[in-house]
C-alpha cells in the first residue's frame, strides 16, 4: 500500500466530487465491528463502498442513519456496501443506537479516533464514496435533508463503472 498525505487524498476527493477525475486510494484500515469481528477496508475491493463517520451525540447523524440503511438494503446485492464508523469512546452507545434504528449495515468502532484522524475529518457526519478500485471519489461533510438522493445518484454512477 502506498502512503499518501491525507490532505492530498481529501483534496483529490473534493476535486473528484465535482469532476469525477482520477482520485487517490482510500487509506486502508482495520476496525472491530459491533459483533466483535474485524473488518478491513481493503477486503472490500471490487465493491462500491460508502463510509459514514458518525457519533451517537450527533443529531444529523441519527437523522440520516435510517436513510443510509435504506440505501444499503436497496443496493447491497449490486456490489455495494456501507460501513458506519462510530467515533464514540463507548461502543455500547453505538450498539444501542444501531439496535434502536435497526441498522443492517456493519457498524465499526473507532473509539480512539485513529481512522477518523487518518481521514482528517472535522465534521460529523462525514460520508465518503469509494469506487470499486478503492479510490475516494466523493466526500460529503455534514448532513442536510435530501443528501441521500445525491448519495444514491453517486452510488448508481459508481456501480455502472
């Protein structure tokens, strides 16, 4: 794996969001899921991956979770997966919210915030779309009603590639 400065990765991701040019590889990571297994991003190659960084204390995060779950349910059989990366220090909070909302997609725990720091994220939620080759193609900071329609459009575009 090649190491790229994160600022360069995110700059390419922002550029890709507007022009769909070549983007930098998404930094790899391995995180524990709520069920205790480990999940590595690199193992998702060949799929379109939406990564959503979220926290239980974040109102917009909780608002968008059911909508992300719908996207996961709709496209998971088409070469798409969704990874919810929770940044709470206490994973039990993430587990309670995931259960309450009936989330079907994997929720990963980033309690020490090493992965979110590696991606240099300052906004909650932050959502990235990664293409089948493992390149960051879109980056969305925050959430407002209607973003899910844009996510869906971008997911469909990436699935067609």
